[in-house]
C-alpha cells in the first residue's frame, strides 16, 4: 500500500475520489474545495480500512500519519485534544463508497475526558460540558468497548429515575456527573479497565472500531440486499466537532434542495434549536419546518438556501445536507444526493431538463424502472404505521384492502355486488379466474412469481402476494392462520404486492397519478430505445390498456383464457364427444365465440401486430375437480353426465401436466382444435379489413420441440387459412422457443417459422428443472438467500443457463432464416435486468403484461444508453 493514500486532509481530496474517501469524505473534500463552511478534518481512507480488515490492527506507521493530521487539525483550529484551555473535540464517522445509511458506527465528542470537560465547561457551562461527556462515554462504551447498550441505558434510567425527571436531557450538572461516574464504573466492571482519558488513545481505538463495523452483521446483510461488494471497506472521517446544542443561537437540521417527496423546486427540511444531530433523528422533540428558520434565523436561512442552490448546481442533482448552527455560525457537515420518492424522481428529472441543468439522456437515466412501476400502482401510505402479519413474494405491484374471501365463487359473487374483497387461496388455477377478476387483490400460500395467481394478477393489474408459506387455510372453519393469529372470512386485510406485506385491517393507500411529465419522460425513453415493447394481452380491454401505456402491439395473446367462464361447457363437450360429429359441433360453437373475441382484440390493436398463441393448456384444466366427482360417486350422487366427466377427468389426468399433453402436442392429437382457432382468427381479420381496419396477425405455435413438428403445425395453420380464403390477410406464422430442445434446434425451426418468440417461463422451468408452480415459492428463495443461485430465475433471466440457450438460439435461428423476427414473451419481458440482457442479445422486442409496458419502455432505453456509454 502506498503511504500517500491512507490518510488525507479534506482540502486535498475531491468528489472524484469516492472509492478511496467514501461518499461522505469525497463530498466533504469537494465542499471544502468550493469554499463552503465545513468544519476541518481528514479522512482515513478505504485503503487503510482494507488493510485493517486484513491484519486486524491499525499499523503503527498509519497511526503516525494520522497523528500528523491531528497535529495539523489542532493548528488549524487553534485548539488541542485534551486541553484544559481550548479543548478540541472531534467526530469519528464512517463513510463507505456506496451509501449504507446507519449501517456502520459513529463516535461523537471524542477527546473529552476529565481535563477537557473542565476546559469546555469554562468556555460554555458545566452542564453542557458534562452532557457532552456522558454522550461520549455512552457512544464510546458501546461502539468501541462493546458494552451492552441495554446495560448503559439501564444505568441512565436509574439516574433519571433517582432524579425524578423524564429523560437525560433534564438532568442537571451534578446529576450528569453522577451518571458519568456510574457509566464509567460499568465500563470498568465489564472490561476490567478504565475508559481511556487520553484523547489520542480514544481516537486510535475509535478509528479501529469504525473500520471493524464494516463487518458487523447489519452492514453485511445490507450489502447482500443491495448487492454492494464486501471488499470495498469504509473510510473514516475525523472532523472538528461543532455543537448545535450550545444555546438559543445554535441549532441542527437536515435540508434538501428540493422536496424529496413531491419534487417541488423549493428547499425542504427539518431543524431543531439547541440540539445535536442525533436528537433530530431520534425524534426527541418535534422538529420545525425549514420555512420557520427564515423567521427565526433569517441570515442563517438565507445562507443555507444559497448553499443548497450552489450544491445542487454543482452536483447537478438534488442534495441532502446536514447542517449545524453553532453560536450563530452555519456549518455544513455532509452533503449527498437526496433520496426521493418515485413521484419526486420524475418531477425532478423533467424539471432539471427544463432548467437546462441536465439533458434528456440524463433525465431518462435518473428515473428507475421501479419508480415508474410505483407511479402506476397504489401503495401503502409510507406515512402511516402498520403491523405486518406475514410477508410473501411481491408478485404483482399495487396495494389493496378488502374483506377476506376463501373461494373464487364467493369472491366473484361479492365482487359483482361491489364489495371490496381479497381472495386468499393456497394457490389458484384457471377455475379461479372469475374470482381473481372480481377481487381487489390475491394472497396465496403457495406458488412463485410465475404461478397462475401471479401471472393473472399482473395481467389484470391487481396486487398479488404469493407463496406466503406461513399462511394455512381452514376452509371448514372459514379462516386462515398465520402462527397464532386467526383471520376469519369477512375480516379486512390489506396487502401490498410491491413489498409482499400482508396486514390485518385497513391500511391507507396512496393513489397513482401519472401526469404529463410521466408521458414526456417515456417519450424521451422511446426516442432512445432499440427494443420494441409489446404487451401480453388476452382481451380487448387488456389491449386497450396496453395501448394507452404505449404498447406497440400484442406479443402474446394466451387463447386458453378465452376458453374459460361460460365457454367451459363447450370445451367439455369437445372433450367428452363420443364421435367426430359431436366434436365438430362443439368446435363450431367455439369457433364463433372465438371469432368475436379476436375481432375485438384486432380492433383494439388496429394497425399493430397481434400475436395469437394457439391453445396451450392441458385439457383436464377445463374439467371439474376429480376429488369432488369421486366423492359424489362414492355417495351415489353422480348422474350420467357426472360419470362421463369422471371418466374424462381420469383419462386426461396427468402426473406431470406441465410436461404432458399440452400445447402443440394436444394439436398433434387433435389438429382440428388449432384449425378452428385459425379459422376464427382469420375470419375476424377479414372482417376487420372489410370494416376498413388494418389487422396484422401473427399466429404462434407453443411448446414446439423441433422442425418437423413445427412444419406439421404450420401445415394445419395454412390449411385453415385456405379453408376460409384468408390469403388477403397479413398473417405471419411463428413458433415459441420454450423447450431446451427448441432452443437447441432453433435453426431448423426458423427454417419453418417466420418468427420466434422466447417463452422464458417454460424455458426456465425446463432448463433448471424447477416447477414454476410447485417449487418457485418454496425452494427458489432459500437458494437465493444461501447464494446457490444469483437471482430468482423466474424473475430475472438466469444468464448462465437460460440466457446461454437464448443467445445461441438467436444465432442459430438467424442461420435458419436471416430475417427471422425475434421476441420474448415470458414474464422476464417486464423485468429491467432481463430487458438489458434481451437488448444485448439483439432481440427485436419484449412483450410483458400491460402494466409493465411503461417500465419496459424505460428499461429498454436504459439498456440502449448503457450500451452507448460502454462504447465510449
Ligand atoms: C412462457 O412459457 O414463457 C410463456 C410465455 O407461456 P406461458 O407462461 O403461457 O406458459
Ligand atoms: Mg409457456
């Protein structure tokens, strides 16, 4: 390690040195460079921290260099550590390169001991000096010497109780002296040694302790959550103390250059007169609004406002500043980029473009896909308190409150009556769609992010919390349980599908308000992205919503959803038919209802491509529950139709239906099913043309495994088009790449198909061998928690496996057909990280649920901008 870079005075650094000085140190250095009033100090760098973590000690030569800086600081301040005349006190604060608020330790008032206390008392007053002393003993005791915080609090409570006051801030000088004595006794009892009085000894130990706090559990967990590398280390900033609690001309506070909640372009903040920084955080007294500072300390307010503006101009972004006023003098202790709500992020980005501070590229970069997502869905009001009952997977964003119902029928009935209900199920199936549709939200105990409930909820834009495995349901008692809490049908619960939280009772929600700035920012995103964005939409309503959100077509219409509800008896007739005539009759009826569905869909997406996937569902999903039929059979309550249904259910039942007779395989057994759908679709398109519309139809074959099978299916499609004289309609025919086999044989499949669309839900399931419905919730999270998988592969495409298959299939698909159109319509199409990957591999479009379309538009622009930055 080089000597020059392990400790540095603030004036020798700059904001560029963030890796070395940490965020706080780099910004302090920058502010000193700008000539702002920053208490002097120096930074012991991350390099020194890494060395400390490697060796477990603060090396003597480093300490010598630190002492030089201390000497220089003493000279600058005209004060000396531990002096009786003019004592210098310092703060010792952590500050890592990545923001880790509150995760590591800080020691304030360092340098105080019996001598310095006397000196400080002479300058101020006895009570003030003793209060500073007891705060130091408490922090140093806990953080550096490892004394149990509760034990220290216990001593404090005793003294407070003996004095008959409410808290330590009301103790007088004598009582504080008593408290300090007792706290020092506790330290001696616990460690066998006196708390050191020598300030330099205090400093050496405090720097080591703050370095060590990089590795505390809290910091480690936070880094894991935020994806911050473990080897960065933290810097330590040693800075002259200034006191906001030195009387009525002193104060401390936090100020933002713009309102971090609404984004309004005016300073915003909280402050407290005669207080120290931690008092503001601890909420000991009610803080005052920054606007009041203008009345109470007008000069300070004007100076602070000016500094906020200068800092914002300098950093070209909203700043969050900590300040202290000591005896009428303003000091800036910290500045950093202000964290902001989604709404504020949007407003600030657009306003800064208007003000000429940043360009449109930068504005697009500054709004995150999560911000866009949050702006579209109501959420729990962050200002209110609530108690979380349990947490499941955040499966579909948005928040809702409603009465618990435990069956889909009940949800549908009550929902139709206008009641707000939440459907709570172990899991859902296509039988439950009417209930999902009528409920405000859904909670399931099992199932992951691509479980039935999650997909349907996202496509409906409803909140869902899935895989909440603490939930057990007792249908007889009409209750569900979490631990020893029982919630009955009819009781109100609330859930937030962006966080996975479930709460008993009603929680106030805040509503989304997409405004003009939202549309403007997304237009800027559109101008920058290369990926197209389509929607997964099954109905004309979904299609209309998707179009409003900017979808450029439908990338996946799952036609099986059109077979539900009042169509179920027709499907059953087809399955139960005893001969071809009966089967043909049933199909004819289905054909006419499908034609209407398609006509509405094509109208809603007129002029844009509509990708219709032919049926992909095991037929037994359309049959009633086996257990109910068996029970009726056992009690002799089964009529002839019931008996036929039971036979059919048994015939079609499969042990592993996801790998069974679904999708194109079913059509190999019954090609007439696909022919029927194609006829309905092409007739609808003809009608649309006749009405002066502009339909663009893409017919997609699901779950293919190779070229010959794809060729056969495309053959039935062409025959059906001929049957209805559909030559005039713009139709292209493609296949889904959602089996590993199809990915490996993409070349021969593209030889047959005009377009390929990756079905990454099935492709993930089959590549990793993780059932999307069974293990996703239960197994995947522990895998991610234990570092066995880098991400939930159903949420973000698993690049080493599924990603590799996609990449190679793109190349081989293009060998099969040079101009093959390539898209993705699995749930990953709405996931920002996956969108970056799909951009990089060169797909033409992603398709996602309607409410994810704006998110995907922004994420696609981010991918394009990142590529441009990388090329520079
Ligand atoms: C997929 O498998 O990724 C897909 C889009 O199809 P589904 O989710 O309907 O199986
Ligand atoms: Mg699929």
